[in-house]
C-alpha cells in the first residue's frame, strides 16, 4: 500500500518540478535564439534528433514546444 505524502513533501516535489521546468524552458529559449541553420537539413526542415542530442533536451519535449511556437 502506498504511503500518503505530507504537505511538506508535496511542496518540495512541486518546487523541484518548477525548477526543472524553468531550466528546460531557459535551455529551449537559448536553442531558439541560436542560429537555427546549424540544426537544419538541406531541404530546410529542422533536424530535431540532432537538436535533441546537442542540447540535452528530449526529442518529445522539443517536438511539442517547437510545434507550439510554429517552427
């Protein structure tokens, strides 16, 4: 049977999640502000796999947030 989390534990977990989210967003903004031609194929599409490897962000995260931004 799973233990219930205390209020302190819930606050700590939400703080960790907020910090992780902020770091990912900051790293994503750095990538977008960088020269995107480095991450492009010859046909002009973005190479998300290369971008994920170089930045350390997951492919799914990049795919979702770049789609939101319209890239």
